[in-house]
C-alpha cells in the first residue's frame, strides 16, 4: 500500500514559489490499477517521482508498505527503487551502451543476482513482452514501441510489487499504446499495483480508478 | 566483479574516440616522465660507469683550478717526480708533457695540443679504450713518429691525414705512424684533437721536457684521497707554495659529476612534472566531460535501483582501466622514446650512451598514471553519483 501525507514539492523560480505538489493526500491500495490524469504542469510526474522514490519532497511524507521513505538512507531508498518498484518512463531511458538483454538484467545486476540467473530471467521477461527475437539489439536498433517494451521488462526485472508508468504510451503510436496497456493490465491481474499517468482518455477509461490533478492538487 | 569490468569495458569502447584521447593524454604524460628519467639515468651511468673504471687514477697538475678556469703555474721538477714516486701505495706512475705546437700539413698551419709520455702508460690509458683506425701505436724509440686523433686526421687540415703522411711540428718533420678511431667514449673524447708523441721526441725535437701532468694509479682506491693529499703536500713543499699542485682523484671527479647530474635530473624531472600536470588537467577534463555527458545514464541507473556506491565504483573502474592502459602505453612509449633520444643525443654529442630504463621508474610511472586517472575520475563520478535520480534523468 502506498500513502502520501500532505505531500508538497515547491520549486523556487526566482522570487516566485511554484507548488508542483500541494498537500497531496492519496492512498493507493495493494493490487489497484490507478490512472492519474490532468493538464500539463499539474504535477503528475512530480507525484510519480515521489512515489517512486526518485525525488524527495519539500514537506510531507510518502509511506510505502508503512515505511516512511523520508526516514530512509540513500541506500535504503535505492533498495526500494530496486526491489519494490518498477518505473517506466515516457522516454524509455534505456542504457544505450547495453543491448536489450543487458538492459533488462541491469536491475538484477545491482541486486547482486548471479549472471546466469539474471540473463535467463531477462530472456524470459523479454519473451513475455514479445521481444524474444530482439534480445541482442541495442536500443538504437529498436522502434519506440520495442524500446518501451524493453523498459517494461526491465521494470519487472526484480519482480516489484508496484509498477509505475509516467505516460508509458506517450511516445508510441495508438496500437502499440494499446499493447502496452494490455501488458500493464496483465501485470495488475498478477496482483501488482499499477500506477500510470496518462493523457489518453481511452486508457483512463480502462483502469479501475482515475484521479484528476490540477495545480499540484489531487481532486476528488 | 567480472560484470562490472565488462560494463566498464563496454562504455569505454562505446566512446572510443574519447577513451583513446584520454589514454593518449595519460600515456604522453607518463612517457615524458619515463623517457626523461631514463635518459638522465643513462647519461649518468654512461659517465660515472666509465669513470669508475678509472677510479684508481689520480691526476696531478701544476695549476690552480677555480670554477672553470685553469691557470698553469709552471711545471714539475725532477725532484717532484722522485718525491711522488716515493709515496707508498702507488702502483703506476707516469709523467707527461702537455703543450701546444704549430703543426703544418700541405701548407696549412694550425696550433694543436700534443701529449707525450711513457708509451706503455699512454697505451693503457688511450689506445685500449679507443683503438687505432690505422697504423700502429708509438714505440719508446720512435724518434720522429706520431699518432694523431680523429679530428687532427679529418678536420684540421684541408686534406685528410693518413699513416705515413708527414706533419711538420714546430718546424720538425714527423711521420704519422698511427691514427686513432673516433673516441666514442666520454672520458677519452678529449683525445680526438690531440697529437701523441714519445717523450724522447718532445725533448729532442721540440726542445721541451717540461713535465706538467702526472698520472698516478694507486693499489687501493680507498686510499686515493689520502695519497692525493700526500702528493700535493710533497710537491708544494718543494716549491714553497701552498697551492702549486693540484691532485685530483677520479673519485672526486665522479662526485663533481654526480652533483651536475643531480641538477640535470632535477631539471628533467621538473619538465616531466610539468608535462604530467598538463596531461592531468587534460585527463580531468575528459573524465569530467565523460561523466557529465552520462549524467542521464547515471540517473537511469539510480532510478532502477543502483546505489551511489554502485555508480561510483563503475566509473572508478572505468577510469582505472583507462589509466592502466594509458600507463602501460606511456611506459612503453617512454622506454622507446628514451632509447631514441639517447641515440640521437649520443650521436649529436659524439658520445655513446644508452638510456637506462629502471623498473622503479616504470613502476612509478604506472602508479602516477593510476593515481592521476583515478583521482581525475573520482571527483566527477562522486558528484554524479550523488545527484538525485530525477535530477540526473532530466539531464539530456
Ligand atoms: N525541476 C523543476 N524546476 C522547477 N520547476 C519544476 C521542476 N520540475 C517541475 N517543475 C514545475 O512543477 C510543475 C509540475 O510539473 P510536472 O512535471 O509534475 O507536471 P506534469 O503534470 O507531469 O506535466 P506534463 O503532463 O506536461 O508532463 C510544473 O509547473 C513545472 O513547471
Ligand atoms: Mg509529466
């Protein structure tokens, strides 16, 4: 379960203070599939980054499985990112010097999983997203949709409870977008909590719960 | 570990041009140090090594030497010679005349220095190390024969002088009986511009028997300084002066040379250090650029769960691999450069010496390469590893 408590992120822009998040109180239940929608600049990415432990709040707190992430050390946060959360970016963000297999195996590498084990698992994960025949391709040798599927496989590498996607379909065509949503839906059916940000009303309609954001606040 | 190495290798290979430039930067700095030091050691060894062969020599001359000026104060008397020979511990003794004369060959006249002395002694001092190119060495009863140095034969006159050619020395005809090889060793290089005569020839034909150089060999090198002191005192007593004679052991010459070489080596190391500082700045710059360029990648790694220490160790591994290669290449280049430089310098100076590539210099070069490379990589890598993941990922 993920819970935020008066989560606030303020950016200082010259003399002005920009509230990217303003007292956000949100609860996401285990096994939920939730979509966050809202206009550009409303704070969706900022919220996901907080939940994904990629960024630290100005004030307020994020609880993951009851743990106050603000009280964790650098390494403790790294462990949560590595073990509990799989993050999918709009820009894919694969390591371009590594091929698909190695990219997917990377989180397991940081987790200290044995080489044979992680390569085998990476291969399975790639097969699951339909890329069994592309495992030695570098990111530059793949389409956007294929890269995003590699990124999904990578997010699943350490079998996380939570999968977070910041506009995972934002940079792919509608058809691929649907495939990606299918995959995410499948992950949710396996019991994982899935949180996505999207601009796509169709996607929003397919998920269990939708939360709307505006000006750094989550609306009811 | 193997995986980390592999990953580091991958990203080095991925940025081939930059990596090669970094390796070159390190290599050039290290090569500069290694080659300059090796040349310095080579020079030192060539000179002191050769002089050490003459460590039992004491040269005695009636002159004051202050700095580089040599003021001749007269010549030695028969009594001086006898007194010196009486001093204990002396194995060999040789009195020589050292003067200049007008020499003419095929209508060209030049002043040239000549040395005359006991032929056996001169033979062991000059003929053995240098060798004759033509003819033979002097015999004690050679009345009007002479042996000439390489420059006398080749440079001083319009035509090259050979064996059996006639030279007119101070108006007297002499026959060239032998020509020296070009003296390639440092110690004996001063024989190239000389003419060698027998004592009899100088006395009878040139009417001079002034002895102004005594060469002594001692049995025990340990006693050399002491004996030199005794010789000086004996001769000074005869002349009633404090500083008429000057007796120099090879040992003190080597010491003097040693000082000079410390200075030369200091200068060489200084130059190398400047080269290294310049190279280090270059290395730091490339490392900084390379890390900055990959801030995004670092952010991605952290976002998927890498610890700061994982990132740091990957980057340090990468920079130490680059430094290692740079160090090895630098040592090889430096050793080769040292050989080439010493060959070139040797030819230019007319002396023979090989660079001495000491293992400790190579080891030092490797250590410096690693330290510089890793330090240069450490700062940017640590900075990058401490960024928050979003901050780093946003960096494109
Ligand atoms: N690093 C930053 N520095 C300053 N302001 C920032 C920074 N990151 C975000 N903001 C501001 O915070 C607000 C929320 O940004 P955020 O990226 O969360 O919006 P978003 O809802 O994800 O928008 P989009 O749909 O365009 O991705 C915006 O007003 C943005 O300008
Ligand atoms: Mg966004």
